[in-house]
């Protein structure tokens, strides 16, 4: 007696109707806003009350991806062009506002969305270089279109109304420099120097020496060019291999790229190279502590398609790692996450304004939608405090 074998594609199509039904039950309890959904057959469904976001689902594959790919499926479906929203940031804000409540009401749906565990891969020297190249070696020309003249790819600080993005980035650098008490006698190690924005700022305005580390070939080339007339050395070197002694250490949104297994090594390295009496400032994105265990165990679309190998830490995870692996303590925490939504909004607007030039560089429609999803989701996450961004002041006791 033979058993009917259902092909994978057929099995996936079978899931479309129940997946759509589950989604409709979840959306029926929508709060803090309204969602108007146009289905592939043209039918329109409305959920919730308040300011309305309009979602157009172009293909039944949208439901299939959610059913078979969980959280990853939402982003994969967007990059495939299977749905659109009239305000992508507002759509994500609505999802984030309702996500925790929906998970409590529908535990089976939560298990489905988190069904695939995060792949545990060791971020060794070779893998780290490949992961960084995947994102940061896309081409300096692309980032020049998205960022401001300082070429800073991290949260800015908008300290007064009307400030432009470059001014806001310099204001952020000044906060860090003041925390470090930088002066002409200092030799600063920057772990993850990007395109040289902080190194240029610190050396030109505070008179210190800076040694910057990066494992991105494209970044190293640009950073050397822009700091050629300053007391700045740019090394294409993994932070784990750095030697020497430095009076100050700074690291701006590099920590997220190294993976959880390297947190201890990271703080151990800062402790090893920091001169007696020295201090360090680490700027990092954070996951709220309450979400850390769930986040670190489940798949993440940004990790898969934008920043391979990344893992956003929690504050508790970092303080635990610093305590266990170094003599460093956290002597100050400055929250700047409220400024990241505006930073991301401006980056996304820059990309949209320069989309013809982006296409001329050879980036296709899927790439455009991938980055639009990434920037819009992150903006919404910072607006809803689903993500944080902080300056940590580190020093040794005594």
C-alpha cells in the first residue's frame, strides 16, 4: 500500500489558508492603531482603531512564508515584493506595539515564529573578516550616498532643533571625547574605526594620537585617505591581535558584530591594552534585558540578510562579561537611543533621494527592498524602545 507523497511546494500552498486564518484572528485584537489589509484577491479587511496603516498583500506566498519561515518570512516576503505598506515605519511600530500582547494571547503562534534556533557559529578571525566584508565592503560609494560628510555609521545626537546630520554626529563625538577627557597627551585606540570619522574628529579637535582598527579593506582605504595629514594610524587588524598600551580606548557600535562568544574576549582586550588610570567608552546598541534570552535563541532577519554574525547584546550580558573577564567596571551609562530613530530616518531619506545613483552603482531591486526593510524596521524599533543605544564609560576600580 503506497502513501501519497505531498511535494514541498504543495505542502506550502496547503498552509496558506490556515496561516491567513491565524493572522486574521491575531489582527482582530489589534490595539494602538488600525491596519487596512488588501488581500491578493482584492478583498479589503480592516483591524483595530486609530491612525491607519495600509498593507497590500500582492501574493498568497506572503502567508506561506509566514507559516514556514516564522519571523524570517516577513522580511523575505518583503524583499521578494510580495507585500507593501504605505508607511513602512508606522507598520513596524504597530507590530512592535502589539507583538508582546499577541505572543501572550497566542502561544502557539509565538512558538511558530520562533521555531528555528539561531545558528551558533564561532566568529573566528577568518569568519569575522568575511562577515564584515559582506556588509561594509559593499562599496564606499553606497555609504557616501546614505551617510553624511563625516561618514559616520552609528547613532547621532541631535542636541538642539534644526541640527543637520553631520553636526549631530560631531556632537556625539564630542560627548565621547569629553567622557574620555581627551587631550594632546593621549594615545587613543579605536576598536572598529569605520571610515575614520571619530579618529579625524579626535585628532583634529583634541590634538591626540589615534590608532584605528578595522577588518574592512574598503573602510581602511577611506580612513587612511581622510586622516593622512593627522597623527592617525589605521591598521587593518582584528582587535583580538592588537598589542601596545593606550591611555584611552573607544569603540563605537562595533561590539554588536562580534557575537556573544566574544564578549569576554572583547573586554579582556580593552583591559589588556588600557594603561593604568585609563578609561574607555563603548557605544553599543542594546536589546532590553527582559528580551535577551528569547532574542539570542531565535533567528533574526537582520543577522541573516544584513549583518551576518551579529548579535545585539543586553546591558546585563555586557556587565557580566566585563566582570568575569576583566578588571573593568561600568562607571557611567548614557542612553542615546531616542536619537537613533531620527538618525535612521535621515539615512533612509538619503537612500530614497539618491535611488537613481544607487541603481547606477549596480544594486538591484531586491537589494533596495532589503535595505528599506532594514532601515525602516530599525527606526521603528528605536521609536518603540524595542532597541536601545548607550555610551558605557569603563574604568578600573581605584
